[in-house]
């Protein structure tokens, strides 16, 4: 289980070096340097049925120093590669916002944050690695709790270990945890929940012990570092990942993005968890448990229509529950189980869901 | 430094018991039970210049079981007192949303979440304690990092200690940390920052060691549990609390709420930190550091006008910087320092601010 983070670091450094070498070689051969990047235009984003993920098609776009229109983007891309290489070498992280401001020292100003964000996506596409691998992290953080011992690889903490069950309010999932090695766990599954309230409930009711679970609070739409962590728990430790959200189109979609990725991130599959399962709250649960519910509003209905056209919702439980939601036109929150007492969701709902998950 | 959490628990249980006894006594004396609560209407919220906080004036409102119009509110209030008493006795926590649903088991349905939230505020006002003291926590969490050893009081963790510098991504500030006892620290100050990105920057640049600081990420407008934690760090450990926000009216206000509280929470002062200091980004910093900045938009200007009429901004640095913002009409983010390199904010800005804070 060791060396995963180090291997990832070497991989991305290697690709940055290749990029640099290509540019140097072009110059030495007397040709204008350029790079080819797979196109992320809507027409080149395809849903791969077999991999159950969004991926990019074969079309590419060129950024050349020979073309005056592309020169600016080409130069910015090389600067970002340089900046990322320095981040990794110095073991520093940065946010997207930092990138936007950092370039100003080089008189390479971006028009706005969108341009700077797009550039980061360009580099992701070119290197085939998520930006977290070159130390650019989002602002948003979510948290984790459970019996998992990790060993840090960040400076000042190398070799130090902690167990993620020692702070009951949870551990932030940031750069240190993302790059830590997994050492040992007694957990047999991962429960990823939409809300902090339920996270705390699960910890208080000792779900980590009773169900041998690692509990992850996605805090709404899971930040990319969190999806990456869920993927690592699934791939490196072989743990099944079960997702619990509110019972509405938005909740379903939080789960779908963890499982199959987003069209926006079709260029990068390293953060998807195709084996993860959405176990609730299903539309059928709302009826079956007579949960307090509210009628769909216009946004809910519109979202439901959109999901109906989404390739991720065309089969299995996704399609089934979408149809049920369309009939029911009502939504329920995870907290609605409190009607049956604060512990009902753990004592009664969760065991049933774990059982049902086996046949998903 | 021990026993703080236990004392708080006893205090609130005592007040709940008193409330119950008053109701029983009324019944035994043959009178309809009622309670008096200090009014939270706008006209009864006053700014206490001496305490530098919003407080409630002397006016009260009555909730009586004798008045048919008040009976529902009176019953709901008693139910919430019962529910809170059970939460504390069972060492469980709940969210505001849980409260809304839990009452449904008693056929005491709230019209909507607003009514249920208002009821929680009624109980806070009546008991004179923040809802966190009767185990009702917000969803939002922020995080903390630094050399502080705490001892938990929550079930399953009683007597266990951790040091809050052992996980470099930070520890969530939830029910367990809020009720933990502070055991030991080498820190000499607290730095509360607006953003997760800066939090990570500070940890990476070892601000906790170089400046002997405990670092708190407020994650925007600080959740109440976080303001409560800042207050405890200030009161129990005697540490100065310095606040760093973006340089705009919104940032200033994040700081003002930590210091002087909000009108909404005028009934409860246990979460304010009157001694905390806002050290930046000031309007004067934007000019002095030639920070990348953007012109105010309409919302910024409107907010600035509102703050100009706010009693919290009528003196000292608050007034001074508000005037400066009015002249400058530009804003800068904390990340803007990245123009001078990622570590400039730590190496150059922070030392200066710590020096300036001494004369605030």
C-alpha cells in the first residue's frame, strides 16, 4: 500500500519534463514549438458506455508559438507548467485563485479568472492528470472519519502517522491527506454522505464501529479532492463506496458525478469512482418510509427533465428512480427520518440499504 | 483549564430544570403556565457602546398557555426544552433541520423551517445560552490547526487527548471540539482567516511555528461554533485573536460579526469576541502594497453604505478603513499577494500586521 503518492508525484514531474524537452527540441530543430491538446468542445465530449464515464473524443486543438493568435495561450501554458513544476519541487500547494494572481508577476495577465481556470484545465488535459497532482487544490474542503491509519508525505510530516478515528468531528480532506499513504484499516466499506449533519449523526451513533465504515462528508457536491479520496479508498483498499444523499434530483446528481464524472471534467478520469453505488434516498424510499416530503418546485422539475436526457441516467437504479421521481413529484431530505427519532436513520434505514446495495 | 464543558452542561441543564419546575408550580397553584422572553423585535435590539456588542433591551413578550393564540408557541417551546434536555442527557447532537422534523413525531408540526428556527432562538433567549450549549449545531463547519492539546468530553472519547497540530489539513470544529477541554498550548496568538486557501498556505509556511499561532479557517462568515471556539481561545487561554479577510466591505463585516456579534444574535453574547482585532486587508493596504484590485460593483457600494450606518463601524480602525474604502472604491483579495510570490503574505505582510495589531 506504500509509494502511491510518490509514484504520482514522479509521474506528473516526468510528464512536465517531457513537455519541456519537446519545446527545447523544437527550438533546437529550428521549428516553432507547439502542443496538441485534446479538444474539450461539447461535440468532443462523449459518454463511454463501457467505462460508464464521460471521456474526450479523438479531436485535438493546437497551441502554437507560430500563430500570433495562439502565442498568448501557448506562453501561458508553458508558464503554468513551470509554476506547477515549482509547486511540486517546493512541496507547496496553490488554489486556482493563486494561479490567477501569480502570473501577474510575469506580465502575463489573464483577462479574468475564467481564462486562468481554463488554462489549468488545458494543463490537466495535456498531462492527463488532475490538477491536484500538480498541487493546485480547490478552496472547498470536506471531511472524513473512521479507522484508517495514514502516513503523511508532506514536508515536516513525512513518516508521521495518524488514525482518522481520533477526532470525532472529522478530518479535513486537503493536500496532506490526498497525498498520504494508506497504511492500515479495519473498515469494510465507505459511506459518503451529502451533509455534515448526517456525518455527525453517524459518528455519534458509532456507524464506523457498528458497520465497519469509513464516513465521508461530501458537503454537497463533493469537491474534487474528496472524489479523488473516495476513488483511492475504493481502488487502493478495495472498499465498496456507498453514497447517501437527499431524495431529490440534486441528490441523485451528487451521486452520479462521483460515479461517472462530469462533462466538465471529461478530460480527467482519475477522480471518478465507477464502482460507487447510490443507495438513497430513493424516490421509492420516500413512499415506503412515509417520509415527510415536499412537492417539487419548478427548478426540481426542470432538473429532473435535464437528468432524463443525461446519459448517466439511462440504466439501472438511475433510470428506475428517475421515473419514480417523475411519478411522485416529491422530495425528502435525509433529516426527514428524524420524524422516527434521531437514530432511526442508523438503526433502521442504513442496515436495509447495506443489504439492498449488495444486489445493485 | 478543566471542567469548562462540564460546567456549561450543568448550567444549561439547571436552567432547563428551572423552566420545568416553574411550569409544574404554576399548574399546582392552579394558574395557566406561561413564560416571559425578552423581545427580539428590531426596536428592542440596541448596540451597547461599552460592551461593544448588540444586546437586547428590557422589553419582554409573553408566551402563555392561557391565550389560545400563544398556546401553540408555548407548547412548542416546552417540547423543544424537553427535546434539548434529552439531547444533552443522551449526549447526542442535532441540527436545526433535525429539530424541524423531530417535532412531527409529536403532531406539533411547524409551518416551515423558519418557525422552527425561531423557536430555537426563543429557547436561547429564555435560557440565555447559545443553542450549541443544548446540543443543536449548525451544518456548516470550519477548521482549526495548531499546537493545542485538547481532551474530549463526548461519549466514547472521554479523557482522550489529541494535539491539533497532528493533521496538517486541519480539524473540523464540531460538537466534539466545542465541548473539549483545553489542556495545553505553546501558542501566543490566534489567526482567524477568511479562506481555506490561506489556511493551507499558513500551515505550509509553518505560521503555527514561526509566529506561535493557532490558525482558524472561518470559511467565509464564521459559523457560530467557530465564533464560540475563537471566544474560548481568547477567554480561556488569554490569546489575542487577529482576523484576516479579503479587503472589501464583506471581509470587514466577517470580522465585525466575530468581534461585536450580529443583530440577529443580539440575545446571545456567548459567541462574541469583543477583544478580537481586524488586521487586514485594509483599504490602506491595497494602496500601500499596490495589490491587484478590482473596482467596487453595485453590491459592494450598497454594502459600504449599509456599514456606514452600522453602529459597529463608528469608531477606530472600522471607521477609518470604511472611509478609505469609500475613497478608493476598489477591493483586493487575500490571494492578490501571490503577485509577489506565494509566500509574500507570510514573509512580508503578516509580520507587519502583527506589529500593527499591537497599537489597535
